[in-house]
C-alpha cells in the first residue's frame, strides 16, 4: 500500500511517537506492531495497544505479526530484525549517530557523562545503526540526571523527527539522507544483569552517574552489602577525606542514618537502598562495619 507505514514500537519512546502521529496521520498508519519488555518496570505495551484502539489503528503483538504490507516501516525502541525492502525501513535511535551505535546507547552516554544526547533517524542497514542518516535532534543536559529524566527530555526529539518523517511519507515526498562518518563512529555493547553491578574502585562521580543511568525504569544498580544482594536507587557525592588505608566499598561514616561509602576516589552517601529480593528498604544498616561489594 503506497504511502503508508507500519510502526514497530516499544517502551515510552514508542508510545510517545505514536501519540505524536496517531491523530494527524491516522490514515497513513497501516499497522502497529508491539512487544513487551521484561527488562523494564513499565514497558508501555498496554498504553500503545489502547492508543491504537482509540484511533482505530490495527494492532498486532510481535508474535502474531506476519509481514509488512505498507510502503515504509518505522522502528522505535525495537530490538529484533525487521524484514523490510531496502531503503524502506527507518529507525529512530536514541543517540547522536555515528556515536553510540548498538544497545542501550542512552545508558552508556549518561554513564560517560556526555553533555549532549539526542535521537537519530536513519535508514535500516545490514549492519546495525550504520545506515544513512535522515535527521538528528539534539538536547543538552547537565548532571546529576536520572535515566527517566533523560528519557523524558528525549521525548520531544522523538516526536519532532516522527512528525517530520511521517508528513513527508504521507505527502508522497522523498526521504533524503546522508552517509555516516565512519571516523566518528563508536559502539555501545548490550547489557545484562552482570552489567548492573557497581565497581567501587571507580570515582564517586562515576558511580553516581552509573546509579542514575541504570535506575527506573531499569532494575537499579546492584551491589552486595554484607554478602546480601541490594540495589542502590539514589545516592549523592560528598566531599572526600584523606584515608590512609583506602578500601573501596567500606562504610566510613553514617550521616542522617545513611551510610557513606568509600570509592576509588571520593565518597558516596547512599540515600535509597533496597533488598534485591524483597524490594524493601534496608536502611538504616544494622551495623556500622558494613562492606559494599
């Protein structure tokens, strides 16, 4: 069907994209394909489904999808290969390509302390995130910043690019794109449960960025406290002191009933700490001589 689009959507970003185009470009959307994300506390699957029902847009779960009938396909937050004709798949990727190709690019960018984040619209390619760039939308940020707040800041970027692209497609226009500069390319690796664990040998600033980057809607930064698995949901950097026998992970002070942990450089006050199994707070700690590992 010429000048129509199949949308492959996941997470808050996919839902925001659909919100931006469902009303004014309803007739251009051939179908929406969605999937759940077990790695998120809230995956927006039901919200995407409800929005499709509200606007009369055909909705399919990924497991029940059997091919693309539209001229174009657009993927937002999608993690599987899509069988589309060359030059007809458009991906919205949450990094400023060619930097941070790959997986969890926003998480990696926040951990690294990037001052600018954004979204890139590009054509799909045989090698992931190497297709020609259609457009980019940039947002400047400061630290500290939590991942959910960063996602919220990116939502207007997704909406802006989606509206621009769908308007062009619906109007029968051609999508223009430019090749990426390979000399500027970098990659972000996939993450699993092991990648949530804190490395206490790092600086307190780096650990703080890590905690904020893997928090809600993700599971939270993982550590062992006295050999019990726990998640740090909130922390703050405080002034360092001279420690003659520095041992990262050991508690040095208790301030306001919150433990202050020695890092490779600097100190980190733990404001919110939950048991990984029960999800209940474990503060205040039962003993001062506690070790975070």
